[in-house]
C-alpha cells in the first residue's frame, strides 16, 4: 500500500476556500481585500513610531496595561468566532459553496466577530505601544475590514436570502460606529 500524505483538516484546506493564482491577479473572490488585511496585520509588528518617550513624557502604564488586556480579549473573541464558524471558515470575503449561515454564539453578537476581534487586538497594540503609526494601522484596518465585510455581505445575500433579516437586527462589526455598523438593507 503506497504512503499517502495525510489530508489537511477541512478547516485549513486552502483549496476549499477558493484561493487560486488567478484570483491574486484579478481579485475574483476578494483576494485583494485579504492581502490588504494581512499586510496591515503584519505591519503591527513594526516598532512604535514615534517612540512613546519622544514627546518628553512616559506613556502612562495604566493605558499600556489596558492595551495588553484588550489584546487578550481580542484573541479570546477570535478563538470563539473561529470555533463557532467551524468548517464554514474562509479568509476570503466570498462564502464557500455550500457553507451554512452561522448566526449563533459570537455571530449573534455581531455579523463579523473575527473582524471585531482583529480591531480589538489592533486597538490593544495601539494603546500598549502609544504609537501614532499603530493608530494609523488601526484606522486602515477599519477601512479594509469595513469594505471587505460589505463585499462579503453582498455575496451572502445572494446565497442566503435569510441574511437580510439577520443583517437588520445584528450589528456589523462595532455597534454604533457608522463605517463599522450598517444595518440598512
């Protein structure tokens, strides 16, 4: 019997997600949104700029500690959302064929809890480092994730007509913030 490599977990199988070389060039499944999101997340590894002490005073420890706590909360919220989404997970804004509509658990709190978790982590890093660069990255993530979520929702309405009612009653990403919470059809 020949040795066969183990099959990847269905949750982590990129072929199920619709990723292709062609998509990176023509954005057929929203690959450019994913690329922008990953670039902004990776940029959070940059050192703070300007350095917190550059303005002649120390960044307040309680603010820095609250940033660390927010980062931890964001990680926990991301784990909860990953767990709830299960095999329906895809990094692209276009839903996978046959994917179920998940509206319970973290998805009962908001329609895009993974995006919410990313923004909370980014806010945590910004507060922990006291960096204007990281504040700009947070604002960039707000723009990219808001746009990516809008594309995702246009596709979800086509696949799941019941998404319209869910969208009306559930905040998008951050309740009350106009670019991050739209509930109109």
